[in-house]
C-alpha cells in the first residue's frame, strides 16, 4: 500500500467495515485498485499537504522558493502536448503586486476541462503551491499547484490536499474519508499520565484534526500526538527487548594472570586506548556482568590483540570462546596467530571452515562438544546447526559490518544465558551505530595508532596515465601497490556491469605499461585457498610488486611495504568497503596513498572518504547517507521512522523511555503496543 505522507497512520475501528457499506461502488473500486480495502484503510489516508489561508502570502515579500497560498486574478489558460505528454498552462496575476505567475500542470489532463468550465478572466482565485523566481525569464513560476475560486475558500481556514488518485476526484475522496471517519470508534490506549504531561490530544482528536484542522496549530498538535505514539512504542519495545537479555553472566573470571604473562611476552607495549579497553572489560567480567561491547578502531590500531587476550582469559577460567570472521583468509590468519600464542599454555585452538573434509570436521566437532577445544575460530561454519558447544561464554565478531543481523544473532542462540558478546569494526554499519544510541552496548574507541604510522592521503583522480606514473614512482622507491577492481572479468555472471574495469582487463593494461619492469599478479575470490595463499605470500615477500585484485584483500592481508592502493570505479563501492581497502596501505613507516579512480568527482561518499580518516567519523557519515535501518527488525540500512523520530527528539525520548519502564512493570503498556503494531505493521516489520 502506498504511503502518501509522513503523517499516514493506521486507525482501528470497532469493526473493520467494508467500503461498500459506506461509499458508492465506483469510488470503492477505485480505492481498492490502490490497495485500500476497508473503511479503516481509507480513514488512515491523511492529507499530504496543508495550505493556511489565515496568512496569505504576498509575492513582493517572497524570498527564494516559498510554499503558500497566493490571492490572484485569473487571466488565461492553454493546453499543450510535448513529447506525447499533456501540459496545462495558465497565467494569473497576484492582486497586491500585479506580478504575473506562470502555472504548469504536468500529467493532470483533467485540469484543462476544469479551467475551461469554471474559470473566467478577472475572477479572484487562490493559487496554492511552491513559487519560484527565474532570473533568466524575469518571471514567477508554480508547478502543479492547487487552484480554486476566492469565494470557495471563504469558509476554509486550512485547505487540505490529498493524494491524487486516478478515478477518485477530490470531492469523492473527501466524502469517502468523511464517511469512514464518522464510523471511527476507537478506544484511547495511551497512558493518561503521558497524555497529560505532554498535553497531548486523544488519538481520535488527532485523527479528526489532521483531516479537519481549523488552524495551523491543530495540525502541529496532531503531529505531536503521532510523534508521542512513535516515541512511546519505540522506547517500550527497546526496554522489553533489553529485559529479555540477561544483565548478569555465569561466565566470570577470578584472575588475569594469563593476560599478564602474555603481555610481558609481547614485543610491543599496548597503547593507552588498548589498556583502557582491556581493563574495562575485565572489570565487567569480575563484577559478574555481561559484556556487550563494540570495539571500534581503524585498521591496524590493535583491536585483534584485545580479542585474543579476552579469549585467553576465558580459556584460563575453563570456558570456551568463539571468534568468527567474514572470509577464510582472515579467519585462518587469526587461527595461526592464536595457535602460536596458545602453545606455551597448552590451550587447544580449533579452526572451522567450509573446505574441511568430512572426517576432519567430525573430529573437530567432537572436540568442541566435549570442551577439549577451548578457542574456536572460523567463518560462517561456527554457527551452523551441527556445531554444539559445551560451555561457550564469549563470542567475538570480527568485521561486524560484513555480517547480517540474523547471522550475528544465530551464534548467541548456541550459548547459555549471559554469554559475553564483543563486536569489532573499523566502520560499523548504520544499524549498529544507531543501535548504540538506544542500547546498553559499551563503545570502546581505540584511536591511538602504532608509533610512526601516518594518515593515508586520499584523492579522487580519473586519469589512468597519471595513475600509472604515480605508481611507477612508488615502485621505483622499492614500495608496492594494490589495484582494486569491482569485477573479475567481462563475463562475471550476475555481477557483470557495463563500463566497469575488470581484474583481467586491468591486468593486461598494467602488464602492457610496465612491460616486465615490475612483477604484476592478479587475485580473485574464485581461486583456491592454496593458490590465494601462494599469491599473497609472493606479494608479502616483494616478489610481486603490483597486486591486481577484487575486494578479496579488503581484510586479512597485511603488507607493510605496500604504500599505494588504486580503487577503480570507486563510485561503485560502499563507503565502508572503501575505508577497509584504504586500510591495506600505510601500515609501515612510509606515507600511504589511496587513489579513488572515478569519473564521478563530486560523489558524496568519495568526498566523505577524502575528508575523514577515522572509521567512526565515516560510519556516522554513512548513517546519514544510508539511514539507520530497522532496530526492531533485520534491515541494516535505509530510513526508519521510529529511529529517526527518536534521534530528532532525544531528550523527550529519554523521558518517555523512563516512563515506559514503569508501564511495563505495571502491565498497562500492552494494549497500546498491540494496537500500535496492528496499526503500523508496515513501518516496524
């Protein structure tokens, strides 16, 4: 069902009356074609615009584009067809200033008949719409306005404009809505003290004032009631969801002696941010509370060592922990590093991945189920139904932005109540970032970078020869470079896109330009794990100077000697992907460079990447660009009315949330929640 306006809401009647019981068959059929089946559906069809005749606009006082009602005299009209499209034009003259206003209606073929039959030169009319002045024509213009005679507005203070549906005239629509509203019998379910505290209308009063406002303030008061509904529902649901999660945890620790030993053996000292993050989480465990945390930090800042230390703490206390990563390369890297660290302490580390042989996997699953394996590392394999844990107490999600909501939640179902949960990311997804504002999740920012690390210089450039020459200078200085492409080859199955430089095509171009002076290799996700490992090994040892790849190198590849990354068709990548790819360079003491090869020089995402170095800043920008997603559902981005309303009114939301907790305790919130959910299923599902 089409939602015509921000204010569209659902209203429940005593009975879901059929439209045919209230309105004529013709109008009823027209409504049903648009998806409005019942009287309830029509009653929730709110105006998309309001025009206030209590303060008529004056043209000589208008600045820029302004929306309002203008008192004019009607002069002329005509009908034209341009490229098969009907355009109705009219000219009116504003009464006070005498300026002409040129009006155009696009696609509203019925307007010509209306003007022809009802309007005469010299008649006073109201023109309602957004007016703009064009200096090139030295004239005022309005597109698709509402127009009616002066005397018709004499008894109207606020004029309502409804969606324009073919087959339903304005008069028929308003009559149908009036009939449906006359049969609205709705019990008020919002708690009385909230209504009184914020001076809110009843829902029935709000509905009527949205359809029949007497003044502008009526519309605003009705909006306030609908906003209050959103805030109360959202806060109550978040509170109920939070109560379903245990605050405490049976997986506590008594000592941190193992972390002390490991830290003493490391060839470096933790930064202040790393130490603070580790100590805070240890204190949470000691207090018997459940860890729910996001460790945010840019690539190379040292998030992984914190995750490893937490896993060792759990193992030392007799509990299992699992770390899962989005790709096998990164998971294997974590596994090998953990194995090396675990050797002196006799701790069993298990690696689960999709390419395991059946016998190998059966034996691994037995060790996990018995508790013999205390640390488990893997990709999606770790939360498959065949994997059973003995006493899983800690889950760590690396690169959380790479996993869906259901994937992250599936692992939580495998553990006892109160399992500790840590997410790590350089660029949290919009949904995660929004959730942090409305949950008890602790955010740990690791901002300190290793000594000597320089910010990567990022630029947008689209001259291939210039890119070749720049890269050649870096290679001549003994450094290396990545070149990233969005698709493998010209026949890349469902992923094939026009005007996108492929890995194979790019490989040929770079081979041709460098002509054997430097070693060029290509890497794609379709290669075997053995072949991938060999190519990466050659790149790490500097046998290969240029690695042309898809985004398979986005995570898990660490080559400090690589100083430059070229990202072709950069406008086709998400901002989080771009930031992760940028993190492949500048990992040593040399200056790092990220070249965004794109024809779209003004692209907002690319400009954002050039502006910010911090992943958290980029994540916040991504939130603004893509929306928050649905915190009560699974959508990870996109606009969501509930989240946006809560973020727009943060202080009111906090107050309402406190009150909602009391209503939950008193058992008086359920009728409101049930009614809201029935009425707003489409915005919260």
